[in-house]
C-alpha cells in the first residue's frame, strides 16, 4: 500500500461513492465515473480501488439485500468513513491552494 495520500483515480472513486450515497456499489460507481468524468474504467480497476480505499480506512462496506435483477445475489455497498471525508477535504484544500498559487500570467491574463 502506498500510504494515506489519495491518488487521482482513488479521489474520483471516493467522490462517486459520495454522489451515489446509499447506492454505491461497483457497477454504480463505474457508471457514475463515466457520467461525471467521461471515463469508462474497467470494473476490475474500480473494484481494486474500492478494496484499497477500504483497506486504507477511507471506505467501509456492507452487503446489501439480494435483488432479482442480480439473480438473487447481494451487492457490496460502500460509504465514506470519517477518515475518508477528512482525506477528501485535505486533497481538495491542497488542490485549491495550488490552483490559487498559479500566477494569472500562466492562464494568459495579466503580466508576471
């Protein structure tokens, strides 16, 4: 495991879990990533990241009820933990701080 920092894809997966709230499972996370980012990640990559984020303590999961649409199989539902919320907030703060530090001249406006 690489540590407690979030990678880009990990952050996107966690945000998708947050968006989906009560219905965050592998397939729904994959679909939400497609809607929000235009990416179509492999389901195996999504599952790997969900497991890794759970190992880091940023997500927790439980088995949902069985549904006829899944042939009676249960699905693993994910939610963001307090540590996960803190990690997302830290990541957002860092990104915003760095975006704010880029001089306007880089974006084509004003002088250096």
